[in-house]
């Protein structure tokens, strides 16, 4: 009976410690969404700099807008909404052919997402 108690207690401690030290699945999704969003915005900026087609730029922005939906972190939620608004404004400006204001908003959105990811990483490391 004593040996059985020790085994059960050891198993409980092992289960608890592995649960505590394992990275939660949700954090991995949020990190992937943040990184994917930043990559897509950087892709859009690169396309603008290289004179890429309007359709490719708009597609990259739309992809970033889809990815950012999974980048949920309570402390940066309002900032995420503002950066997403900038992405929307940039997309609309590109569709109208207004390249200068669109590129400016795109760069502002990129800076916002990089800042949010830094805040998220600082809190989760």
C-alpha cells in the first residue's frame, strides 16, 4: 500500500510538472499568427517597393488581415484593432490607386504589429 501511494504521488507530480512547463497550445497559435501577419505585411511593403501589381499587394494585405484575427492578446487588443484599421485603409487606398498614402498606412500597421509582438513576447517568455 505504501509503495502504491508513492507511485500515485510520483505520477501526479510528473503530470503537474509537465503541464506547467509545457507551452500552451494557444500561445503557439498566437505567436504563429503574429509572425504570419508581420511576414505578410512585410511582403506587401516589399511588393510596393518593387512596383508589384496592385492585385498582389491587396492579396498580401488581405492575408495579413486574416492572420491578425488570431493574434489575440488582451493587453494589445485595442492596438491590434487600430493596426487592422490601418491595413484596411491601406488596402482601400491601393485599390483606388493612391500609392503614397497606402504605403504610409501599410508601414504604420507594420510598426504597430511589430510593437505588439514585442509586448506579447516580453510577457510570455
